[in-house]
C-alpha cells in the first residue's frame, strides 16, 4: 500500500518541494494524477492557506480534518514577494510537519529538523552574520528550524572553525579552482554522478585534455583580470587517475599553470586504487600536490565486488602505503555507511582499519541512492537508525584519532536523512572543501560537470555557471562558456 497526498489548491511550484520534503518523513508522496492509485492506496488532501501574517496547512483524510498554522514574519501577503526569502518555506515546512504529526499521531525524529537542503552550514553562517552569537546558535536553530541541539552544536563548531580557517574579510577575492575529469574505470552501483567510463585509447584521452588546456588558459586570464587570489586547487571527478600515466602527467603539468604562489593546497582525487600507479604518484609529487584522496569506502572485499569497484582491500593498502611514503603530506580517506550487504559490525571493522592507518583527513559518508544510480530503488540492508548510530560512532572515532569536523553536507535520498561529515587533524583541513561547500568564496570550475560560483556582496546568495556534463557538448560550447564565466566574475 502506498500513501499519497494531493495539493488541492493552486500551489506555487516553489512551494511543492518543501511540502513534499516534509510529507516524506511520514512516507507520503505527492500524487498528480489520482487515476494512478491502486485500490488499497491511501490518499490525503492537503491545502495551504495564508492571510493575516500566518500560513496554514489543512489535511483531510477520510472526512476528518487536521491542521496547523504558523506565524510568518512577512505580513499578510506571505505568498507574494516574500517567497524568495525562504521565510515562507520555513513556516510552511513547520506547519506541514505539525499537521502530519496531528493526523498520524506520530512525531518522527527529524535528524536535521526541517533543514532539507545540501548545505545546512549556510544557515549557521547566515545567523552568525546576522548577529547571533556562537553560544546562542544551537538554541536559535532549534527554535527556527526544529534542529536538534546536538546538530546545532556540530554546525556551530564547524562554522566557528571555518571562520578561523578562511577569513571572512578575504572571502570575495580568495578563490578555489576545481578541475573536473568526468571519467572512471568502472561505474560504482551506488553512483549517480554523470561520470563515463574512461576511453581506452590515448587519442581520445588526449583530446579531452586538449579541451582542459583551453579552459585552463582562459582561467589564467580570468584570474589576472579580476585580481583573484587562488588559494586552493583541486583535481576531482570522476577519477582523474583513470587517465593513463602519460595523459595524467600532462594534465598535472597543465594544472601547474594555476599553481600560483598563493596556492596553499593542491588536491588530487585518486579515489580508486584500481588505477593508481607509481608513475602517477611521481607525477603528483613533481607537480607539488600536497593533499590526496585514496578511498577504501569499505574494508570488505565482498562489498567492493557488490558495488562494482574493481579493486581489492589489499590493493587499497598498497596504494595507501605508497602515498604514505611519498612527499604528499595530507591523505584523505572516504568511508561509506550503509553499503549493500553491510552490517553494523562490518562498518565498525572499517572504522578500526581506518584508525589503524591514521590518515590526516577522514570523510564519513552515508549511502545515498539517487535516480541515476544502478541501485536506486533497491532495498537497503541497513536500518536508518543503525546508520544514525554509526554516524555518531564515526564522530567518536574521528575525535579519538585527534580530528575535528570541519565541513559537512547532505544529499537527497540519503539513508536516514543523515549527513556526510569531513574530519581533519588540526592544520590539515581542506580549504577547497570549505570554499566549495559553504559557497562564500569564488570557485572557478574547469572541465565538464564543473561549477563556477561567484558569491554576491549580500553575503548569502551567489551566481553560478554549470559546465555541460557531456564532454562533447562541453567541447563544442567552450567559447560561449568562457564568455559566460567571465560575466559571472564581473559582478
Ligand atoms: S569512483 Fe566515484 S564518481 Fe566514479 S563511479 Fe565510483 S562513485 Fe562514481
């Protein structure tokens, strides 16, 4: 049996998402066409109301009426210009949550309150910029967004640390650069990133890097035109190391043109040990890479097979050891909680192994199965509650390893509505991750599927340019994309 709701009044498109996000906590899905319902499906009628500075939600099920309303700071016309402010959405979310609680008689725990976006840290920065003290922050976020105080304290600590690491005063001219390589050796079954399988022939790989070369040349001009101080350089993907040794070395040599004296951090994602090589490691050392991601995801061979990664745990250990003995000083390791077939004990074993290897950075992800992932819609083997406990144990593990959380993000369709949390030993936090996640600094994207972001002077909005995901489309539109990116940074 499925549970559905329909919106009975004309609702602005922008409001349907917040309503659906909250109804999903009660397992209700938005239905557009009642003829699609099966006989035993359940249907609730949902109506939004507004007036006199209030928003209300009315639910009707089997002739019974349930409702809730919230005061909304924007006066009588709450569905007018105020929509863009987010305040109306916030009030509607709370009203929807309370109305469903009333109707169902259950009060599901909201691990992140009514925050359903990717970047909950932005709220903390916004409130602090608006005059809320760090001490008041957790209580303020609980009041406004039903955020549990433990998450409020986590966001508060991260926000406080980020302000020390990337100074607010410099935030309009200190930039990060991202170079995207949208290829991987094989496709992981949980992945929804639009990465393709790396072309085998060198000519196709070199043709791809020819496009990146043009892009980098344009960015060199852009940086000098706008006097941007580049502090971080990040080559990600996909898996940049899926390129062959020669092409990878050429890519790094090109990236060095962006490695200006102001660059403090140069990261390469070498996530997959199945395409790691001594030659690639030597090329990274030569180019001055000082941070690298080598990702086990799990320390169980049977899981690696299940998720379509072509390497073994032993190959991971080998790659890790080689990097450890190189001149690259910061190693990040990614783990995922909730992978198919894994139990709590499996994850705890992976935690133990990660601690034994003692990387400088550890990122603990929670499984996210978006549309586009091979496993989308399949039954998950781990209960959300177990995943939640493991994420908390991950926090304890990181603390025991001498690390602190320094950035986090969330995704739609995430197991248990949890979060991905990045931890670092003091002094090894990735500047790029902060710049990219908090969206308070300029980020210049190079390559297909990359994004350029220019923050606006109001401090909380930005202009963005997404490069096409498809390599061919990206290559054909380079000139136009360069012009649009230049416009972005004129703001
Ligand atoms: S390595 Fe990363 S980007 Fe590539 S398929 Fe796997 S999850 Fe996706």
